[in-house]
C-alpha cells in the first residue's frame, strides 16, 4: 500500500522520536559508564601511588586485599546493571498490551494542520541578516622629524642640509607608501561593502521567495488534510487505509522488539485484513540473569528454560494480536471497520519447506462490537484468543505454522 504525505511525515517524526530516545538511552549509559570508568581509574591511580609508598609487607597485603575487594564490588555492580536491563526488557514485553490500554489510539486529524506561526521555517539561515564589513583601521600617517644638528665646528651647515634632505626624502617615501596603503584599504572596503549589499539584497530576495514557497506548501498541506478528513468522513477506502497507517505509526513498540504491519480494507464487507510481523523466536531475549563467579572472576549468564522462553514468546505473540485489534478498533470512531481478520507471525525460513517467508503463529478474526466489550486490563490473552476461535500455533518457538485459511469472516 502506498504511503501518502501524512503517514510518511508521521513515520519520519516517529522515527526521529524513537531515535532520539534511543540516542538518549545510549548517551545515558555511556555517560554513566564514563563516570564509573573515571572513578575506577582514579581509585586505581590512587592505589598505585599508595602501593609505591608501601613500606612493609603488612601494608602491601592490606592494599592487595583492598584492591581485590574493589574489583569484586565493580563486577557485582556491573552484574546488577546488566540484570536491571534484562528486567526492564521483560517488563516491556510483559506490558505490550497494557501499553495501548493506557492511551487513546484515536488520532485527531484536525491536530495535523500546520500554521505559519507554529511551524518552523525550513530555511532559518535566510532569516539572519548578513554581517556588514567592518570599517578598515587605517595605519597612522607618518610625520616629518627634523634630523639632529651635527656636532663639531666645521661644515655644520652643509652636514645639516644633507641630513635634512635625506630626512625629507625618507618622509616623502614613507608618506607615499602610506597614501597608497590607505587608498588600497579604502578601495577594498568599498568593494567589501558593495559585495555585502549585493549579498544582503540577494538574501532578502531569496527569503521572500522561500517564504512564499513555504506558505504555499503549508497551504497545500492543509488543503490535503482537509481533503483527507472529508474523504474519511465519506468512508473512502483509500483514506481509511491512510488513517490506519497513521494509527499504526503512532503505535510505539520497544526499540528491541520491531513490529511491522501490512493491511488492506475491503469496503463492501467493511473488513480489514491485517498481517503483523514480529521478531523471530531466535532473536527473542533468552537470558534470564547474569551472575558473578568470584572463583573464576567471570560474569556468566543463565538462560531461560525452554518452557520459560516459549511462554514469554507466546505471551508476546498473543498480546500483539489483541493490541492490534484494540488500536485499530479504538481509533476507528466512525465505525467504518466492522471486522478485522488478523495474522501474527514472523518472517523466517520455514523448517518444513526451507523457503523464507511469513510464518503465521496466530490467525484470528473479530467483530468490533464484540471485541470492544472486553476489559483488556483484566484478561488472559491466550484465553481471549481461544474465546474468539483463533487458530494458534502449538510451537511458535520451533516455527510451527498454523493454518489461517479459515480465519476471515467474509
């Protein structure tokens, strides 16, 4: 399905938000790690200085004991941080459904309009006046200085005349050089002023041109929004698909759990067919905890049991199925979508055929009226799917596909 300007803009904005959050988390981790490293280095340096000053065996042993204790403390802190990250990851996965229950998935299309007052101009540098050239600081004009009177009794006048002539000649040479330098500086300043005025005039013209283009684009964007709202009000299938794309773009999943959607709407039956692709079981978190082993000075990981791994992955699959129903049905306040036929699975190599493609783990269909009666904050996802007559894979971990041929209502 082709994405229009609205969903493309929202997708770009959401991507920027996700990247900003990701970069902030990375920066926080790097900052905290840097602080710990600086503290560790400072302590190590201090210990080295102390060790160099150790005068007897007792103090040396005490120092070594202190150093070992500090290392153990550092390793335990690292394990605590790693386990906290695991805990946060599983908390996010356990709350996939609750994350949408806590928000209103409806998108107010009126809020998508843009005004010139609140929309940043996309070429702000043109709004800044150019800096005019600074007036040249001219060199000081040379001045004539009479030569000192000659000493002695004979030829004083002649010597003075010769010295005076040389002084006047030197003065005239320096003054001529000064005049040429001043003239060159003034000429260069005039050229700089002329270039500045031309550049500033061009900036003003370019600013006016770009402002006109900017206002025109805003006007077109808002007209497109108006048309989009009008088309959606009339139940236009393309507009509805575009609206659903916006709803999905607004749905934020954990950065470590990428989810994508494909869908199409059949207006004659008012049915939305949706396919949700989730990460493969092989990429699903499988580490239960980290532990520091003092005897070997190692940080070792403990894996989830096969049952725990399967239960957690299946729970994520079931939650995403219900979440996808909820987000679309709740957002569709006009009631244009009566039924959703849904598949949730992963893109993997099918162990039965060896071919790569979408492997469905859940196939389910539901009508809006009946689904919206559920209390999503107080149900068991698997039980709800069974209540809806879902086709559910017996072993998603081993990529066992489920037959979804009978899922569609129409």
